[in-house]
C-alpha cells in the first residue's frame, strides 16, 4: 500500500500502456495474422487450380468454393466474376460449352489493398498508435516530476530536506522509466504494424497476379478487330450488291422505256389523226369568222385605248389639282394670317412706344416744376445712368433687330423650303406622268405591232390555206392552231403585265405622294410652332415691357409726390428768396434736358429690370444653394463636434484608465517589492537562525564528543593503572 501511495502515477501509466499493448495485440496483430493465413490459403489453392487447369480456368464455382472462403474475398470474387466473358466452343463430347473465360478488367481493380487489408485491420488508426504511446509516456514523465516537486519540502531540517530530495529524484527516475517504456512500446508497435501491413500487401498483390494469370485479357480489342473486319466485309458486299442491282435495274428500265416510247408514239399518232380530223371539221368556219372579227377589232381598239388613257389622265390631273391646290391655298391663308398677326404685334409695339413716350413727356413736364432743388444731385447720377442706359438701349435694339432678322430668315427659309419641295413634287409628278404616258404609248405601240403581226400571219395562213392542196391541210391546221394559241397566250400575258405595271406605278405614286404630303405637313407644323414660339416670345416681351413701364411710372409718381412735398416745404420755408428765380429757370432747362435723357433711358429700363430679375433669380438660386451648403456644413459640423466630443470623452476615459493602470501597476510593484524584501529578510533570518542553531548544536555535539573522549581517555587511563 505504501508503494501505491508513493508511486500511484507510475502504476496508472503502466496500466494504461499495458491495456493499449493488449488491445494492439488482440485487435490488430491477431486479425492481421488471420488475414495472412486466409491469403496464404487462397494463394496455395489457386496455385493448385492453376496447375490442374492450366492457363484457361473454366470452373468458376470451384474457385469461389475452395479459394474465396472469407466474406471479403467472396464479395470481391463475385464482383470480378461479372467482368469475365465466356467464349463457347465444341468440347470433346461434341457439345457447345464454355471453353475459356476472357478477362475484361484487372483483378487489382476489385481485390484492392483497402478492401482486403486496410479496412479490416483499421490501419488508419493503428498507424497513429506510436504517437499516442509517446504522448502517454510524456504525460507520465511530467506527472512524476510534478508530484516530486509537490512533495519536495524546503525546511531547516537537513534530514527532511535530504529525504524530500531523495523522493524527488526517485519520482523523476520512475517517470523516466515509464517514458522509456512508452517509447519502447511505440517503436515496437510501429515495427510490428508496418511489417504486418507490408506482408499483407505483398500477399494481395500475389493473389491478383495469380487471378490475372488464369484468364486471358484483350477480349475487347479482339472483338473490336472482328467488328471492324465484319464492317469492312459488309461494306464490300453492299458495294457488290449495289453494282448488281444497278445493272439489273438498267436493263429493266431500258426495256420499260422502250415499251413506253413505242406506246407513246402509237398514242401520239392516233391522237394527231383524231385532232387533225377534229380541227379540219370544226375550225374551218371559225377561222373565217376570226379573220373578219380581227379586221373589225383592229380598227376600233386603238381609238378605245386612246379614249381610256385620256379619261384616266384627266381624272388624275383633276385629283392632283384638288389635293395640292387646297393644301397650297390653306398654306397661303395661314401665311397671310401669320403676317397679319406679326403686323398687328408691330402695331401694338408702336402704340406701346407712343404711350410710353407720352407718359414720359407728361411725367417730365410735371417733374420740371418740382425738381429744382435736386438738380445738383441728379447731375452726377445722371451721367452714370446715361452711360448705362445707352448700353442697355443698344443691347435691346440689337436684340430686337436680331429677333426680327432671325424670324424673317426662318420664315424666308421655310417658304423657300416649301417652294423647293413643291417644285420638286410638281417636277416629280410631271416626270411620273410623262413616264406613265410613255409607258402607255409603248404598250399601245406594242399591241398595235402584235395585232399587225397577227393580221399578217392570219392573212398568210388564209392565203396559204386557199393555195395549198388537200394533202397539206392537216399540217396547216396544226400550225395555225399552235400559232393562234401562242398569240392568244401572248396577248393575255402582255395584258396582265401591263395591268400589273400600271398597278405598281399607281401604288408607287400613291406612296410617294403620301411621303411628300407627310413632309409638307411636318414643315407646316414646324412653321406653325416657330410662329407660335415667336408670338409667345413677343407676348412675353410685351408683358415685360408693360410691367416695367408700369413700375417705372409708379416710381416716377412716387418720386413726383415726394418732390412735390419737398417743393411745398421749401416754398413755405424759403418764401423770401426771390434771387433764386434765375437759378430755378436754369435748373428747369437742365431738368428738361435731363428729362429728355430720362425719356431715352426709360426704354432701357425693361432690359435693366429683366437683368435685375434674372440676377435676382440667380442670386435666389445661389442663396438657396448656399443655404443648403450651410445646412450641410452645419450638420457636418455638428457631427464632427459630436465625434470630437466622443473622441475627447474616449481620450479622457483612456487617460483615466491609463492612470488607474499605472496606479495599479505601481501598487503591484510596491507589493512585489515589499513581498520580495520580506521574503529576502525571512529567508535571511531563517538561514541565520538555522545556521546559528546548527553551530550551537554542532558546538554542543563537539563538547559532548569532547567530554566523551575525555571520559574515554580517563577510563582508558584508569584501566591502564589497574593493570
């Protein structure tokens, strides 16, 4: 029990190592030897079967029963057996049977190391067993060392210290013994595991070689070669059969064609005889009537065609005149209305200028009586305003001239474009009409020529018919019938072609007319939109001028009222000043001059107000943008201030934490220093006391030893004296 109490760690570690060693032997070594015996038995029996059957083993059931006895071997053999291909032949008894088996796959594909060795023996686990044993040994070593250090006692008693040191050394020694045992077991397990697995691999490979030697390979290649040979033979036979069939069919078709030609010739001869009789009996009287009718029709057909073409062209010209004449009249009326509206707008501008001039003159006349005192101040300001007003007046004049010239140029360009398009349309219509007339004339001339040729041919046929004898009557009738049918077909084709060409030209003319009308409508819409935009711009300008004039008149009235009040006040305050009359007269003259300048500058007030309004709008937009920028800047500033506040707070907290940490570390340092000092003092005191006590005890022991030696000497002296 005392041994277990002292060395329980060694006992536990040794027990674990023993259990692992026993499990390794029972779960790996014994199954490996069992698999080795099965493989050796299978190899030996397979060699026996090979010696008996030679290189062509046919009794697969015997191999399965005698050789493949284990479950794993039996399963692998059943899978491999499915890949064997049996070849039949005539045996010694004259019956058809399987004479040999051909292998289509290698045995190592099914009898694998993983299926026969690795999986049953769990080699993936046991190859890591040495590492586990080494780890257990290291754990045992550290356990013994830790226990020895725990049991080691440092006291003033030297014997106790020596006993503790001896226990520590013994624990460490036992721990190293345990570690050495574990490492030895690990090396032994590695050697055993690798040896057994390598031997099993070699047995599996030998088994696969024996199985492959029992069955010939190359069945797929042999069958492929036979298939290619059979395909070539079939192709050769097909070519021979085709040549034979072609020759036979040629003879048969030649005979059939000869028979058909003979029958066809006989049928044509009978048909021609019957048709000749029929034509000779039925066409004699109709031909005479046809000749008379042709003479009558040839005289009346030209007049009918001319009348029809004349009516068609007259109707076409009337429709074109109604179509384009109405549109041109509408365009002229629209242009006249546009010019009238422009003239009315210019008249309104003239009236507005006259009204503004009269209003300015009336205001100047009223202001001339009341602005005597303010003439001096107005002179300096008037000079500055004169220059600006002249510039504004010149700008307005140039703008008005530019607008008028631009409107005139656009109107002129649109009218020229309309005129050009109308002339192009008329020219195109004339060309199409001329082409149509020329085409109709050509068609009429062709019809007349064909009719003349028909009449000539008919006359020649009639004369020939009258001259020739009865022997050539059949041939003449056949020729006349063929020519008559061809002529009628030609007339029908030409009539259909003329109708189709006329319809295509009419459709093309309608499409071109529609395109031209669409273009005219687009140009008219553009013209109307341009005129509408110009009228809107003029209305806007008139509104701006009226508003500006109204504002200027109101301001002038306000100034006049203020000047009137100032004049009354000055008249009441300076009733006794008669000498200033001449100066007032001069001031009145100057005021008249200034009023005329003001009249000239009043025309530019509109531009000034427009510029002021545009400037005000732009400034409003800029102010709005500036407000948004300021708002964004304010938000960003608030965000930045919040972030800075948070950063400052975090910095303060970090500073406080750092201070706390420094204080804590200082406290720890002080405590450690105090503890170290106390520990050093305690050790020094303990060592000093122990040393003092040791020397005292040593001196006491020496004194006792001295007394004992003296007593021994006295005793020896007494013994010597007694002797």
